[in-house]
C-alpha cells in the first residue's frame, strides 16, 4: 500500500510539472490572441479520480490559421521543434508537431488537426471550439472539449495508434466508465458531424466494453481500409501504400519521389548521423531508397490483410 501511495505521489508531482508548462503556454498564446484547447492529460483528470495516470507531454490544439503563430510563440518560450517540417508536403505532416524545451524537459505537442476527422481542419475547429468548457491547469484558466467531444477525441486518438498502444486505450476505457449513455450518444452525433463515425466505431471496438457500446450506439460498420489499418497498429509503409492507392497518378508519383528524397531537415531527423556533416547527409540520401524498399513487404502484407478483413466482413 505504501509503495502504491509513493507511486501516486511521484505521478502527481510529474504531472504538476507538465501542467505548469501547459499553463505557461496557454497564457502566452492567449496574450497573442490565440485561443487553445487542451487535449488529454489534465483535461481527462476528472475521469480518473485518485488513479490519475502520468502523462508525458501537453497537447494543445489551435485554429489552423493560427498554427504558424502558435509555433512562433513556442519558440519564444524556448521550445524547439522535434522535426524540421520545412519542405514537407501537407499530406506528410503529422496531426501535431512536437516541441521540446531543454532547460526543464517540457514537451508540448501542438495540434494542427484531429486525427480521424473527415471534414476539413477549419470545419472541425469551428464546430468543436464553440463547445469547449473552462478548467484550471497550472494555475491558468484554460479550455478543454466538452465531455462528449472529449470522448470522441480520445477514441479517435486511440484508433490513430491502434491496438498496440495501451495508454490511449486506457483513456477510452476511462471515458466509458465515467460518461453516461447520453454523453456517448452526443459523441456519436458529433462523429457524424465530423465524418468520423467509422473511426468512432473502430476505436471503440479495440476494447471489449467498447464493442458493446458501439452496438448500443448503432454505429456504422467499418468499411474504410485506412481505418481498419490504423486499428491494427500497422507499419507506416502500409498507410503510405493505402494513401497512394487512393491518390491520382500524378499525386502518387509525387508521393513516391518525396518519400524517397525528403527535405534535408527531415533526413537529419530520420537519420541522426546526417546532422554531422554534408558527407553524412549525402550518405543518408543514398541509403534512403534502400531503407524505403525494405519497409514495403511488411507494409504490403498489412494492407493486404486489411483488404481481406474488409472483404470478409462485407459478405
């Protein structure tokens, strides 16, 4: 019992440290006229009670047209981007950009969009940001999604990582325990508004209790291959192959070229020795096509399995 108590104290102290960084960033963004929404972490605390889990970073979502200004403000606060995104095409950009601050180890993920949402990032922001609720984090008044939208967001986030990642699944389980049937009905309605109903169904189906809830909500069957792929935590090459399959021929060729030869900033992140010199950067570019080819068989098998699951479910 004493060990458990000590562990909870350590978790809480760690989370307080992250909360302070989140509050600092929320306040700094607000001074610049940038409204932000806290996702996960402290925003989910009331679902857990005394068993609050540790979180490794802070997640903030801002309007798409304020994303660049928010990134600039993070740099003012001494946060450094984990990946140099300059030159990366829109289709390659992750839903969030990670920032790290060396002096205190603080980590902030700045979200440009929510994964699993079918409408445009601007439309999703307009709809969900109007339904936020206030709460306190790090001594600062911040905003978080309302409970049904929060439940939808954590479920889509769990789907994004798939069955192999336990922490996002724990958030979904906590939401199922904490929220009412009316809340989940509102979450399913929000999913329909955001063209994310299949994603909500697939995310819930990652848990036994979620499968029962999905049936109660009469969510649609999952037909989209990419949604099925994400649920299985596939190799990244499988998702790339699916994106290419859905793209036009010119776009597909452009994707192949960019995957083989990304911008230098990304290459330095992908292969750290490339940061040492131009010679090592050149070696990285020579090695990159061979590395990509090595990833294709596993990606092909994962995509083929997802196609087979879709075919069997539609019979």
